[in-house]
C-alpha cells in the first residue's frame, strides 16, 4: 500500500515491553518524535487505546468505525468520531483556535 511513507515512527507490539493499555507505546513514539505530550493526539478505536492515552497524559479521540463498541468508548472518551477523517478535522480545527500554535509549519503529532 505504501502508507508507511506518511509516518515518521511506527511502534508495534514487538517494539515495547508493555503493550497498550500501558502508556509505553505512546511514550516511546513521543520520545522518538521528540514531541511533547500536550501536542500529541491518540486516535484509537478501542478502550485500550483510550486507557493508554490517559495513562500517557495525551489527548484522546475515539473512533466508532473500528473494533471498539460505541457504548464502551463513551465511558472512556469525551470525543467520539465516525471515522479518522472527522477526528483529524477536529484536531486541525482545535489547532487553528490556538493563537500561538507550536506547529505553525508542521502537522500535529499523531500517535
């Protein structure tokens, strides 16, 4: 598919000692990206994704188009979206509201 060219870092189960819902995968990605927690967003489709984001203290957005059930995700996430594009648009809109956005020349960190 060639999709990996759009990502600077890929962290999988084999790259960590503690998989989700532990924060290690997110924290490792942030370290490799040299990114700050407050600038990062976790877009996920499971409760484990939301728990991992909370443990890593990063922003979390839940997708209802994947493995997780909407009712379960609602208990762990404030923002739910039908698909990834809606979530990315939300992030872009949120960033545009910030007058001193730290990512003026780049895109936000997606973990």
